């Protein structure tokens, strides 16, 4: 069903984008992101025409700096394109928000938004490179993650996905950040990024299973299952159960006992 987006203001479109992202509605995001970009571009250009005509500059009547809307629309479009495997188009979207310093009349909040989108553009380009199998960028990406800890969780998820898809070893990377991720576990579990944290644990378990570390894989799956139950993450729970059942024959008596106990608790 085609979305009817005419007459919806920029801030409402932002909320629609956020909801579509939560639902992983990539097609919906593409439609809404383009509409938001078009809407904010029209608002900005109208404001600039008034400025050029030496008239009183009208307010944008927006909840956030105008830079945010340019950046958010294209960052979400880039993510949707990446999820759909349309990497050239994802890069084109990234190019649109990688440098928004051309926008005039910015205050301090606007400048901060420019800097923010510059950073995530850099991070998202690394993700595209990894999806395309370009492992040469990993040292640079790791260096980036060391100084941008807010990107660490999503960065490790991207690295694990690439390691699984292209069959290369990332043990050294996981070991480097193990202490940091353990320290951040409580934070991740109490924030709205819990779905990503459970993805990270599950992908680590899947990675271990692929490289032959079955014992480590099952132990990590038990952590994933416990976290999924605790946080009511049904998607993560189903994936972890499926992988555990695939590895059941190789589990130790202790691991199998822990798994059975967890399942019994669910039935209580």
C-alpha cells in the first residue's frame, strides 16, 4: 500500500521515520526519507529567498535545527539502502549528509548537528565497505571505534556480520573490546538500543560456531537467551533457540542443563 505523505509536516515525518525504523520497514523509510528531504529543502529555500530579498527572515517553525532534518532523512535512507543491499545508492545518500556545512544561518546547535552527521557518515561508509567484503578498511575502522565509543556496539555488529559472510577471523578484535562491552552491558540493556545489544551477542555466538569454537558459541548463546528473556526480546530469543538446537548435540552436560533450566523457568 502506498503511503500518503502529502500535508504531513517535517516533525511528523521524523516520527514516521523513527517508527518505520523500529519496524524495519525499509521500503517505507525510503518513501518517507525522500519526502522529508524534499519538505525540508523547500522550507530552507523559501527562507533563503526571503533572506536574499532583505525581508524579515521567518522562523523555520521546527522542533530541531534545520540541519537535523537534512541529515536525518538521508542517514535513514542510507541505512535502508544498505539493508536492501543497494550499496551504491547507500553511498549516494551518505554523500548528502556527510558535509552539511553549506547550510546558512546555523546556531551552535546546528553546528553540532553538522559535526554529528560528519561522524556517522564516516562510520556508515565503513559499514558499506565491510558489506562489500573490503577487509582492508578494518584497521582504520577499529581506530575510529577506539575514539568513538558511541559507535562501538553497531561497529562490532557490522564487523561480526562481515566476518560471518566472508569467513574471516576477528578474534583479536573481539578480545580487544571484550572488557569494554562487558562493562557497557548494563547500560545497553537499560537503553532503547537493547535490540542491538542482543544482536551483538547472537552474532558473536554464530561467529564462534562458524570458526569451530562450539563451546564458546553455546556459552554465548546461553547469555543471549538469558538477556532475551530478561528484556522480552522475542526476535533475539527465537534466533538463539534455533542456533542452540542446531548445536545441541555438541553441548556439554552443564550447558544442556543450564539451557533446560532456562526453558523450565519460562514455563513456570
